[in-house]
């Protein structure tokens, strides 16, 4: 197996809690010289109390399920293209009612440039690589869904209705079976036709992994920490209260590879958060991937 590298996984969540629908984090993937196709499932949940709530009020719960098809195509030795096709299901439970909406979300296209890569140099005990990627998120998902005669809130819509620009910078280093990587993600969000704009998102992740070989099976347990920061959202250029914030997540992942197949699992839990001026509580998240390399 070639030196472990990274591919993108895009996470969608609510605007009121400051977690971007266009935000992203990268995951560990093998064999830079191969194409792949895959399926990804993302789960996240948030609870919140109404602004101005009193003792005894029950919190609102929002649950996000994202089913995503994605692929990597190797254009040249140092250039790759990623494509992401997500389908989003959102469920909002209040004391009085349950609202559910699903639909095609926003397609993302991403170009990834390998700035340097020493993974195939057998004489070097330390393997290193640096990648830079940028792309565009297209407003293919509906952002004006109406139920019971009312326009759904922005965080319930399948899409954001805006063109956004995600960018990533990733450095990876491995010595024998031990490796680390550091990544920086930034998303510049645009405005939709209703003049609503999600705040720009930034995320930084530090991760350590161990590469274990058992005959034809490779196991990669990894531990890490992620810091997320979201600026406040805007409506008609006016800053919206109770949006934006910061979040620190501890995470554990386990990646398994057998020949052309890979399964990746990631669990994240907040260890510190101040989201929506403290009104939003980010519950544990989970992501699962299946890929086929060819």
C-alpha cells in the first residue's frame, strides 16, 4: 500500500449553531495514484433552547443525516479532482411538532494539487507530503422549500442557495508505522437569492495515526482534535444574533483497507463549545465511509 494520503469529506449542519453546510474536514485515504468511488454517511445532532426561554421549557432537537456519493479522479501525477453528490435529510423535533425534509443538497467540485510527496522514495526514513486544494460548491439543492404554507428555516433547507469556495491545506508526515498530519480548512460563503449568507468557516485539525499490517488487511486507528470557528451569519448584510461561534472536538477514527476496498469510521465529541451565544449544544457526530479503489 502506498503512503497514506488525504481526501475530502464535507459535513453539513445547522446555520444557527455556526456549523457550515459548506464546511469540510479531510480524512485519511490511501494510494494517491488511484481513482476511487465511494459512499459516505454523516450524522450530527444539535439541541437548543428558545431565546428567552424559561425554566421548564423543552429544548428543540435537530438531527442531520447526509448520504453522499463521492469520487476521486487522478488527472495527472500531482493533480486530482474530487466530486461530491450529497442527499440531505433533516428532522426537527419540538415540544409541539416534528418537521422532516429531504432532498438533493449542493454538489461540490474540488481540485487537489500535490505540492510535494516523498512517499515512494525508499531511501527516506521520513515520508512527507503537502497538498493544496480549492473548489466550488454549487447551489444545486433547493433552498426555498415550503411546508404548510411556510418557508422552512435556512438550516432546514437541503441546500444553501449560494456559490461557496472551499479551500484546504494538508501536511502529512510518517515514520515507519507512526504518522501525523495537520490540516487547515477555510470556506468562503456567498449569498443566496434571499440575500442570506452563512458566515465564513475555518477548521484546524491535528491527528496522529498508527499503520498496522495484518496479512492483506491494513488497520489505521487515529486520534485527533479539531477546532472550528464560524463567523456570524448575515441577512441583507445585517449580522444575525445567536449565530456563529467556536467548537473544540476530540475525535477517534478507525480505517480498514483490504485490497481495493476501504471502510472508514470517525467519531467526534465536543470538549468545549460556545455556539449561538451559548444557546446551541452540539451532540456527538459520526461519519462512515466506504470506498472502492481502481
